[in-house]
């Protein structure tokens, strides 16, 4: 076992270096030894140096670990922290982003270690495919009644040629030579021996020599799948429908979910407020005066509605049970009909005369709104 070098020496800083000094020193060395930045023949050496400086930085940039190291040296660190713990919490990401490197170098060098939370690790581990999201536009009536739609969803599925194996049919996977089929690599690090996921085979333990021609070894292929979506009655814009397991297949064949986001097209006549629908209905001035019956459109055909004599413009009538079905409970909303009394236009001379003759017969008793208005006005200036 090689003797472990002093962390301060590794980074080339003094024992009383500030946090900024340590960060700057690591930054400089990371640039120098990044394995992607050295010639191929120096790569192995650079990787070793890179590990060494990363470990030194992880310890010295953390107050607690640095104190432990200052007091007890490498043995103190080894006694208290696992190799993985040494790196936990160390901020490599901002330095690397700063330098324009990805953090994938860590996975290459250290294997599947996961102290960065890059997201790749967890998806590889669970192997679950991506969730998919689609927008679905439906009409106002479809939202009220419910509907079934067929969507064409492009997604990854398990390759039908190789059944997800990734190998050309008739050929076999070969054991990974780096990890000898175990999927894991043991690395000696000074006092530590740690086991990491083999980076050559991503922990699978094998490699594909003759890839499947359909999926090029991926084990998945892109297909356009027709999927039937049942939209329940009562949905509104923004509703999410989750179709479990209809998302993409992951590397291990486990599928994500499919989310359908509903968009309900506006209606030319109706407006929706929760489970009720609103309608503005023009009613003739004569019907409003004398009362009568009018036809009112609803989501399921016309219904007749009584207009009482003397109905004022703006009056709202409620037709029970003609709204939207309640999505999460029994029953229906209502239809609210707002009457707009229509003032006739383009009158003939004769019609105008009739109205003038009619007007002179009116007094306050026939004009309730005028009467109450005048009353309020009198109080105001008393
Ligand atoms: Zn295939
Ligand atoms: Zn391997």
C-alpha cells in the first residue's frame, strides 16, 4: 500500500491556508489534471492525481473534517468517515460548472458513487423510464359528457427485435473484462478499500459485442403507440389524467407514467364557473313586460323557461341540474341564465309613434327602478 500523501501537500497549500486558498488551489489543479485535458498516455496518471486532489479538497474544504485531519491525520479521517462520507457535502459542482466541465468525470473515475446527486444515478439504479406529458384539447360538450380519445404517443418501448437484451439475436453478451462480470470494482485508496460500480459496463457485468441492429444495443426502440384515453365527465382545463405505466420504458424495461393535461375549448354561448354554466339570453322587450315562455339552450338540448311579467334586464334564472357533472362527487351543477332585455332598433315611423303614445301613459307606478332611484336621490340632497 502506497503511503498517503499529506492533504496540504497534495493541494500545495500551507497548513493555515484559508478556505479561499484551498478552493483556488483545487481549481488550479483540477484544470491541470482533468483527465479530459491531458494526452491519452498521461490519462491514467492524471486520473490518480485527480482522485488525490479531489479527496484532499473534500476534507480541507469542510471545517469539521479539516479539524479532524489536523488533529489525527489520515487515520483520524479513516476512523470517522467512510470514503463516500469524505466527499459528502463537498462542493465540486460549482467549481466544475465554473470551469466548464461536467461532473460526469466523477462518475467515470469513482464509479457510481453518487455524492453529487446528478440525477443519473437514481435513474440508473431504479431503471424507471421517463414520464411523458401530453396536452389534450377537448370541446366544452366533451368536458361535460366525458369522452374517449385516441392519442398517438411517440415513446421508447422495449425493443421488439432483441426483447430488451441489446444484443443481435443469435449473439451473446460477453463478460466485462474490467470487473470480470461482477459489475463492481474494488479500489484501494490508502487506508481504504472501496467498492464502486464498474464504469465500463455501468455495473451490468457484461458488454455487448454485437449490438441489436434495431436498437443499436440500447434495448429500447422508439415507437408510435396509439393509446385510448378515457376523459371523465366534468373535467376542466388544467386537469391531469395519469395513465400509470404508459410512459417510456427505462433501461430495465420499467415504464414511467403518462400524464394527460386537459385543455377545454371555450364555448360560443356558455361560460363555466366551477360546476355551473352561465348563459346570457336576449329576451324581447315585450316578453319582458308581459311575461311568457322562452327557449333556453342547455348542454343537452333546449328547455322551456318561464319569464314572469315585469322581468328586468340582468335578472338571473337558475335551471337546476343543467350544469357540469361534479367530478369528485355525485350530482350536477346548475345553468344560470342571465336575461338581457333587448331594445328594438331600426324602428319604422309607425312603431315610433306607437311607443310615444305608449310612453305618455306611463307613470312612476309602472317604473319600479326609476321610482327607487328617485327616492335615493331625494335622500341624498335632503
Ligand atoms: Zn434491440
Ligand atoms: Zn464491468
